[in-house]
């Protein structure tokens, strides 16, 4: 579940795993350029950041990573109800 850190500045993070799992990484949505399928592992994905760095997620599928990212965009694009709270 994405977490809006600052709804007015549209700063949102999303987890790669359950928040209690030690392998969980929190990704700042605004820094993501693209999420791609891993070329060698269909159960993996790669997050490409705006600065060109890549984060391979060997145990996070493209579908899960993309879904988390898209959910976080709801807050950034203003289509979520949190902006009206």
C-alpha cells in the first residue's frame, strides 16, 4: 500500500514487500522513470529511476511492482480522495 508522506507536495512512497519484511525497500514515486520486466527472470522486475540508476527486484514481479507504482500515482495525480481531507 503506497503511503503519501506529503499530499500537498505530492510526495508518495510505495513498498516493494510487506513493510515488516527485512527485504522491503521504499520507493519514492516521483523518482521513478519506468518499471520494466526483468529480461532473464519473469518473476523479477527492474525499477529505472530518473537519474538513470536501476534497481533490480529479483523477487518482485513486474505486475506487483507496476501495480504498486500505479496505486501511488493515484495520490500524485490528484484522483485520490486524500487531497480533499
